[in-house]
């Protein structure tokens, strides 16, 4: 690559909206990169035909306003509900939700599991940084037990969700979990998710050195990514056991990979019978 | 469809009105006394090529409606007080992103769970002020089964024309009463659709208004790749924390309703020509008021009715004009006084009397007769 050659991702971005608001060391740039790599690998020269929906928080700023596409920034927690309406009205659009763990799994947790249950044809990418980053580091639904945050000064008394297992159990067609230290696997999983009919969910563990690493004392971006690299990768067809996630026992890989009937397909059958 | 006649309830007339208006997406959640609208839409949407989805809660229902509307599909939800309370944040999003939608509130007794099967008009101020921030919406108040149909169509037309959420505020009595409904031939129904951009995508500014203060609306999945956000945004749609951007945006969002109020507001004047006493009412109490006015006129009391078919924007000009012609005004509403305060401010110094009824039955005709007699003799 010469100095004048633009990065492959630039053609998918609104240059006037750059630079991003992300902190130095944030994992959201890696997720952006992996997502756009998946888009390029699928042969899309631009983002026509896609619609991006996000909620509130740092993760929500990955697509909006940066992606040169139809991007809609909605209220806190409601991106999936918004995307469902959009998909029902324009089924041919490739509707993608990109947001964070607080937005998707706390305030929006109900929409997440119900969308998985419906198996509606959406791709949801969750940047999971274990914390409310934008508001400065409060405990979230994925924060490990015992973690110190600005609202758990004595350690988190609660247990975290295992988002990949939760969404797989709720009925999604495809669920995978990778990290920003696994950008190639992440991009491959996103590619599968974009092509898969039905509900697809990609959880990406993403370092937040500013709000999570600092308060939890798990360290800077490099140490956080070093931790991600120690996580075990599941074997194909390995049975799923349920346990409370810890920083040591989290596993990566694919948690659901099936082709059950989608919501749109079921509705189309009803409509065909009624018309 | 050719002209049809039904004998049906207000809720179903509302659903049929929506279908006639071109609504092809309904996001629902069951709640008394609005459930019949969802049930009817669940039956009818697949027949007309639309989609009905029942969500996990009212927040998802209305948010999905906003999403559907951005694709160019006319979309609606229907609920009652507790559901409206949950929807209010999304109403703000629809206001800020200028998304056309219709929100039907079949008003029941409140606050909280209140009296689900009984009527009230307790949500009039909520419709106007329920979401945070400075904004304007439109709210229509039908008073019959036919108006549940007609005003639902008008609600869609106004929401499309001004790119704003429109409330259909019907008290439970109107929602559940059964009357004759005439559904006109579809060629006799006037439908409006949002302005679409005509410029090249490279020149399109998604929030740059025309002279009517309403920006043309690009649809999702077309050649216009745009960005919309609930954050304060400039004409390009990009977020801004500049003071002047906030002032310009919210002033325009308010003015596009207020400066067009004369084109939005509809009222019915009943026996007002020579009236000394005017009753102001909307929804079910206005029906009692009509009967009462006929009765007191038998006694020689010159009374009349100003029936509000639109409560937001408030019909200020109509009330100001009325106050110069009549000696006294009575506001009869099925609450402890909400529109009363708006009337009082507009009518001053003409005396305004409040007749409240915060419970299931609206003011009965003989109760309004009594009130008119008292005001007349005072």
C-alpha cells in the first residue's frame, strides 16, 4: 500500500464525520474495521441496500454517523425494536444493529431476547466492553462479579449475563462470540451473520481502557487484549454448558448455527394464504 | 374498495380508517380499551398486504412504527394511558427525527392502572407535554364512530404533511360505542403523502426545510443515504452541541405546527350564532352538550357549543373569537380540568366555568343543562 492509497474502509465511511469520538485504545475501531472487511468480502462496493440502526452509548457510534449508508440513531435500548419495524416494512434491506452491551442487554434486553425468539432476519453486533463507557464507567449487565466500577465501589455484587448463551437459548439462528483480539474470526463470523437468514448475533468483547480497564484494574488496552487472547475457543459441536461467566472461564466461538424458519417467512406464508 | 356500511365500534372504525388511509404497518401490544384495534389490524393487515407485529411491550411497538415509517410505509400503533406513558420517549424521537406516525390513545381512567374499562379524558396534557423538551404535536379528538374513521384518516394526512406524530385522542366511550359507519369509496378519500426529495443525492440535506418549514423526507433503502438521530442536528443531520443549532431546530419544529395551526385545527360550531353562553367540549361530553343546548334553548337560554375536533395545536383563535361574542363559557371535560386552563387563558377576561367529571360516565345532558342554568342565572 502506497502512502496515497486510501484504506479499504474509507469508501464505506463519511469522511466528513471522521475522526470518530472513540478514546485512544478503544476496541470500536477494530469492530468497525472487521465489519467493513466482512462487507467487502461479500462483494459490496458500497453500503446501498444496508440500513444501520443503533441505540445510545459508545458502541452505537460505530455506524452512526460514520457509515456512508442509511444510519439511524434511536433512543436508548430500542435499536432492535426500530430495526424490526424497518425490516417488516422493507424486507429486502439488509438491516444491521450495532450497539453496546448496556444498550442491547440492559435497557434493551427484552427486545434482544424477543427478537431472537421471533427469529427475525436481523444482524445484531454487540460491542461488549463490560461497562457503561460513555457515562464514565458504571456497572452493566455483563460486568463480572466483584468488578469495581463507579457504581460498584465495593465490587459488583451481581452476576453477569452470558450474552452469547442467552441469545442462543432465546432462539437465534446464528450466534458467535469473538474479541477485538480475534479480528479475522470476527470478520468471518460477521460475514456468516450477514448472509444467514433469521436472527444473527455477534458478541464482540471489546476493550475499554478508559472506563473499564482503569476502574476494574484490568489494565490498559494492550493488557485487556492480552486477556482476550487467553480465552478458550470452543470446539465445533461442543455441548453448551451453562455457568456464570468469569473473566477466566469465558469461551469464544459459535454458540448457535441453524436454519430455522424466520419470522418473515412465517408471515409471508400467512399473507399468501389470506390474499 | 367501493362504499361500504358497517355497524361497528369506534376502535374498529379507527382500524378501518387507518387501512383506508394507507396504513400498512401496525406495531401493537394488548391493552384495554384499545385492544380491538390491534385485533382488527392483526386480521386485516395480511389481507391488504401489510404487516401486524405484536411486540414485547409498548416501547417496542412505537419504536418499530418509527422504523417502518422511515421506509415510507404509513404506520400506526394504538394503546391506552399506561402504554402511552411507556411510549413517550419514542414520541420525542419521532418529533426530533420528524417521523410521520399515528398514535391512538383510547383514554381510560388513570393515573396508573386506574379504571381500564372506564373512560376519562385525563391524557390531554400528557399528549402535549408527555415527552421531555420543547415540542409541538397534533392531537385530534373524535366524538363518534364515524369520526373515529374520518379523523384517523385526517391524522395520517396531517402526520404525513407535517412529518410529526399525530395523536388520536379518543375517550373509552367513543372507542367502544357502536354506531353506523360509512366507509366511502376509496376514490372519494383524499390521501396525503410526505414530500420526497427531488434533488440529486449529492445535494440532499435531510433536515433542510422548505418554506412550509417541513423538510422533504428521503426513504430508507433509496439512493439517498442519510443519517437521522435523536440528537440535536444540523441540516445535514449531523449531531451538534452548538447553541444556535439547538435554537434553530427546536424553533422550527415548534413553528411548523404553530404557524400552520389554521390549516390543522378543526372545530364544530353548534348553535353559536346568537349564543350568550358557550359550552366548549370534545369527545363524548360534547355529545351530551349538544342535547343539553337543545334543551335549554326550549327554556329561552341562548346557548351554543364549540366542539374541539383538534385540541393540539390548541384552537386559540377560535376561542379568542368566541370570547368576544359570548358572555360566559363553560368547559365540560371528563377530567378535573385540562383544556380548561388553555381556554381560560385565551378567553380572558370572559368568565370561564369548569365542569369536571373525572370518572367513567361523561357529563350527562341533564347535568350540563343544570350547569348552563346556573351560569345563566348568575
